[in-house]
């Protein structure tokens, strides 16, 4: 499904936020030192974060606003050093209880960042769950609120 159609469904059936402004995106990219890929740029220009299925604080799929995206090792382990995970992994979706979906900016494929399950009890070990944000968003919106990559 195209990103445009995914964004329409996201706004219609879930809980979007006001869009990020171009200046916010530029400030974010300067802060983190990497550029949003096309999927992420389209999403943030449409909605600066949001939730699937439920409103905060109960949402298990909370797509972070740009201001809350940070290195995964800092968010999960509380430390920003190489013994606690790769510096190229960043939080993207808060799944509750310090569990996140993270992207790895060192592994861009076909112009998109892959996404990984980052479970706090096994981090920095991660499990790849999508090859792009658009794949993740489509599968997540079909998940009935469950982590689609886990056995029910």
C-alpha cells in the first residue's frame, strides 16, 4: 500500500497529531545527525507522532514525536555508550515498559531504514520486524493492537 493511503488510514482510524513543520524536521535532523527517509518524512509532515488503536497513556503503539526520538541505548539502558548498544539505533515507537521499535540508520536499504523490536530485557539484541516504516505501519494497523511480530 502506498504511504499516502497508509497516512489516510492512520488519520481516519487512529490518533494522529498535528504535522511537524519543515523547521522542526530540519532541527531534528541537525540534532541527531541523520536524515529522515522518504517514509518517515512523509509521516512526520502528516503527523508529528501519534498512537494506534488507543489514546495515550494506554496506547501500546505510540509513534514518538520528533522531539522524543533518541538513541535507543539511552532510552532503554539509560546509558549512551557503546557497551549498551549501537549508536546508530534510535527509538521510533514506544511499546510501553521501555520496549521500543527502533530504526537503525546504519542499515538503510533501498533508501529506507529497517525497523527492529528492542525488548528491554534482551537489548542490545534486537529482532528485525520490518524493512521500512511503511511496511511496519501497514502491518501494525492490521494487528488489532498486538505486537504483530510476536506469537500470540
